[in-house]
C-alpha cells in the first residue's frame, strides 16, 4: 500500500466514531447530599460518590444567588479532585461561603449539586485537635507501593554528559547517583525519561537504516544502576519529520508528525528488535513502551488528536509484531486528557493497549478506573493498567513550591489517594540535573527534582522516604476532628514487633506555601489492640524546622552556589532527624496514646516498639 492510499484508508477509518462510549465519559449526575462543615481556618466538604465519576469539581460563591465558579487552589492543571472530602482553606474566618459540586468525567464537569454553606471558624488559643485511631487488631493488608513503580528523570543521555554542569557539578556522576539514591532509599524500580530518539542516541544512516550506537552507550550505563527503563517512544528523528524545525526544550527535540508514517513504524520496530537482541527478550518484555509525551499540548506535537491516535496505533502494532509480551500504552497526556478517547479508538479498531498513561500536577490524580474497567468489559480483555507517568506539586519550572516544605504533605496526600485507584504514581523528577528550559541557575531555584544539584534531599524526597519506611502491612487508621481526611491524613502499618503511623497536615491551596498557623493541628494518635506493656516511641518529622534544606541553606547565608565549607555543612545536615519520645504503656485494654503537634505544612512519623 502506498503512503497516499494508507493515509486515505486511515482517514476513512478514523472518521468512523466508536459505537460504544465508555463509562466515565459523557455527563454524569451531580452528587446528592453535599455537606459543608465549618472548621478552624477551613470549610470541610463531603458528599456521596457518584458511580462512574473520575473526580469532582468544587464550585464556590459568595452568596446563594452568586456566580458559582470552580474553586482554584492555585496549583494544578486539573482542578477536579478525585474524591471527597475536600478542605477549602482559601477562606477568611467569619465569612460565609456557598458551595456546589459537579461530577467530573472525561468530557468535563456536569451539572451542579444543591448548595451547602458554612463559615470557617477563627483560631483558638491552641491548635485545633485531630484524632488518629489505629486498629492494630486488624489483619495487615498489603500496602500498594505505587510510588516505587516508577520515577521521572531528565533524558538518559545525561549519563554520558561530558561538559561542566550547574555550579561546576559533574552532571553524569550526580545523575547516576540520584538514580541510585532513589533505588536504595525509596525502592524505585523503573525510570521514565523523555527522548529515546534524540540525535545523540539514534541517527538515520544514508541507506535509511537506524544507528542505535549512542542509545547502546546510554542504556548500558543506565542499566548499571539496576533500574529498568520506561521506553518513551519520543521524539521524532529530524530526518523523519515533516517539519524538522518544530522543536521543544533547550535541547531542541523535534516533535513533528512524520513525513512518511511507515518510517515511524520501521523505527519503532527496529528499536524493539535491537533492544531485545542486546539486552535479552525476556528482560525487555518487562519494560513499558510508552508512545510519545503530551501530544495533547501543541508544544509537544504539531498534529491533531487523530494524528496521535495514528502514531499510537503504528507504534503499538510495531512493538507487538516483535514481541506480544511487551507492554505498550499511552496517551501519555497532559492534564488527564485523551485517555477515554484513546481507549475508545483502540476499542473501535482492535488496537493493543496494555496501560493508559497520563499526567497531572498540583492535585491528587483522578480516578480513571471507570474508563479502564469499561474498556475491559467491552473487549473481554484484561483491564489496562493505570500509570500516572508524570505527577508533581506544580507543572511550572522554577517555582518556589518545589523547594518548600508545603510540597512534602502534598506528596503523601497524592500517594494515599492513589493507593486504591492507580498502579503507578511517578513523581516528576528525581534530580535537579535537568535542562528542559535551562540549567539550574542556583542551588535552590524551584527545580522539579526531589534532589538538588549535589543530591541534597528536599522535603518532598523525605516524604517518599518516610512512606517507604512504613514496615509490614497496612492496618486501619481513621481520622476524626477538625479537617480530618481533608487536611490531616494518616497511614498505619504493623509487623510482629512494631506499629508505624505516618501523619501529615497539608492543603492543596498554594496561597499557603509558607504555612498558616490557623491550620496547625494537635494530633492524638490513639492505638487499640496492642499487647499490654511498655512501648518505645521513635519519631521523625518534616516541617519548617526539620529536614528542610531551604532553611539550612538560608542559615548558611544562601546565595547562588555553596562554597566547599557550605557544601560540607549542607551534607552534614542532609538527614532525617530521629527523636526518642517518652515511652507509652498499653494497659490491659490494649490501648495507648501519643500526642504530637503537626503544623501545616508538616509530616510526623511514629514507630512503637514493645520493650
């Protein structure tokens, strides 16, 4: 078939809509039974879930007859939240606020619910109280480690970078060290990076064949870390582009549609064959192949949505023609877009899809299960996995929230939300060795990395490390009180010898990046079902005064880059301090209690070990 006839066949086929729409698309009814509860410095909203909802969009007005507008918490590309409850902290005590909630589907927000109202309370003489009740009699359940499945990183070719880096750093060595830190201290298993087909990794020979020599060097070094790559099928080699001048990022990645679509298929097929031959068919069969990055943004793709579906189909069929075991998926979209559309396209055209992937920032990820379950039901095939292959506190480069304590409880909120709804929530990215929109101009510059240049650990990193330190299986930890489950949340685990409790206090409201004393909370952790006796209590915390590299750097004088002596001081302080609290005693009834202060933003961990 010629390129012209292939295009005509494609256009005729793509023009035929699917006869079946998936659950999670179309307009869904609003929640019935919205409740607004006044709290200290907040209004807590709750509502019953709606079947098929991907999320919910909270609207607010200043009066019952006022204009109800979506509540913007100032941090995200998707304002809809995945589930209740929700804490509105963009409030003034004493004022009355009116709320309505719309159910969110892949097609957007539906009709608004009935109205509920509340007036937030002023601060009292002491922080408001929250109770975390931990039931240690429950059988421990597995804690899904969605944060370990994958982490984001700048393109792998930084592993062969041979130029001086930001602040005189060794880019290649620090990048490799950052990956090892994520592996060893968080337990990450795979890494996703852009640019498998960058000029330094893949080139097109004069005879039209593909030269993967550069990719071999990069992958060889990457695999020495003991991690698995996510093979992001991006971007388009310039020789294959319809418009080779259409680029993105400082490194000028070409993001044009191909001038010959069959050559795109050749590239993907040859890559798959090459990787299997070099690294082993069984090993490569465990790597995810993700098609492109954020094609729903014009900056990353000069084609249409239908063009992306064509790109996806060609790539997916090319991979599967080599080895049907290799998982392939997409749309790797920004702001949770195109997921339902791609699934409906694959349903209508019998195109393979093993996982759906998408991105969001500044919010917990939506619940995409209605889409994937509906697809599985319609096809009789296995339900595609749900991989959030990019996620973070902000989509904005050089934003100060990235270096803040505020971002640490945000990480835990997102991960806890994702435990039941996703297979992977990959933080973007592990290291500030990152060049997309320019190299770091100073040590703390608002970089996306969990680790600074020099691999100092930011508060967000410590959040993941504390989550990873939870030992054993999950047991119930319910939260009651002022801001419960909407601002203050908890997870608990136990082994035969220990009980771990992780408590955090955070809001989505990025007007509170620097904290808000009115949202600080006193947290009583009440445990039941303990074996009677004395327990040692060990604690760690992340807040303004603890495990906060920004505060340490400011106390050392700040500036652009540290001196040698300042580097030594920063590395000495690059720890998560451990505190030994007073022992507690579980009486004959098996109960014990530990009370701690948890500021907003803040995290507190507790480990109880029987003496």
